[in-house]
């Protein structure tokens, strides 16, 4: 996680501090963490995702630049899920799904399940979703242990790329819904974590439930780390 101060953000965007404060006051700004009343920090990946969302589709009918970049970065099954989400994905959110796909294949599965998405959330370095779980008292080792106990692996290693299961596609849809409820202009790993609980199905949901993690707890803890709209339905 690369944190930026208001001064850093102003320099990064080429704006004045006064303009940054106007962005914050209007609510049209990257998600931020309020360390104290005078200490506000932005995550560089969130800033980049916010900038991606500001790009305009040319009237010539060309593809939006952010869509092109995501198509280039995403592969096979992940590509369609990301580009159809209507919101740009943070690098960590993309890394979560790629790790989930990799873990599914490593365990010998043709389909990526919600348990693999949860594994990816815990695996990716400096992942906001993992930080939420940590703040709720769930350590990385605890998640790994629950994953290994609940998810049976196959002796046969899969070939090619694992496809996303219907459960995971529902998680992605729910992640988008949660992002819009929070007035976020991107999809991050924290939205995928909430999406697993919103979807309410799959082994990932079962693991979180057995660990005592609920959607309400995730929403409350996320709001402490990232500015979210409070009226979550």
C-alpha cells in the first residue's frame, strides 16, 4: 500500500491543495483514510482507479482507454468479468482474481470458486480486504487453515486456465452493487470480500461464516478504513 498525503496528491494530479479540498468536500474524490482531523491519506492504487473512471469515451466510437488497458491486463475468463463490471478494477482486485484462478488450477479444479477468491484476498500483499479481516481478528494463517480444512484438493493438476464459476460471477455482481452503494468509482478487494458475503453461497461464504465474519462487520470495518456512504441497505 503506497499512501499519499494531500500534498502528494496535489502534486500527482497537478492541482492545488485547495482544489483537492474541493474534491473532498464535493465527495468526488478517491477513497481516503482519515488518520486524524488534519491527516488524510490516499492509497495510490485507489487514486489511479479513480483517474481511470474519469476517462471519457471518444465520440468516434473508439474504446475507452481504461477498457483497452484492462483488456490487455486481464486474460481469458477474467477479461470478460472485469470489462463487464462497468467500474475500473484496482490492481489488487485484479491480482485477487488472478491468484484465485491460479490457486484453483493448483488444487486441480476447472472452476474458480468463492473459496479461491477468499484465498486470493488473503494472499495478495497489502490487500484492503485482508486488512479488514485482520482488524476483525482473523489472521492470514487462520484463513489458510480454514481453507485447507474445508476445501478438498485433487491430485490431478489442471491444464489451461480455470473458468469462473456461477458463484464467483455472482460475487463480482455483488461487489459492483456494494461499490455503488458506497459511492465508490472502482471495484477493490474490499468489495470482493463484501461480495462473497452478499452472494451468500459457496465455500468462501461458508469459511467466513464459520469464522464469525458477517456482512455487517465487514461493512463497519471497511467504513473505518475507507470513506463509504453510511446508508448501506
